[in-house]
C-alpha cells in the first residue's frame, strides 16, 4: 500500500473445475523478510460452488504488502 486505505474489496474467480477450500490473507512489512502476519478480513464470502471469493479489508496501512493465498479443494 502506498497510502492509508480505509476499505479494500477484491474478488477472485477460479476457472471451471477449480474450487477454494481455504483462503489466507497475509501482511508483510515492505522490504523485510520477517514472517507474514495473518489478517482476518472484515468480510469474506466463498460461493457455494467454491469458485468465487469476495473479501473486504479495513484500515490498510502504507509500508505493508498484502497477499492472498488459497488451497484448492480436492
């Protein structure tokens, strides 16, 4: 983030045949190699078929890098 951000919303759509099992949102201090911190989204929605993820993060701070990781369903 380059500036303080009050609200960030994002959508992730998976192709046919792929489904989310679990999603983790992580935060890193930019330019450092320390372990990431897990962030709990203010809102998170995984569609019933597991192909659509919608999430909202609040009060993002400058100087951090945010990342979304997911695990596919078997």
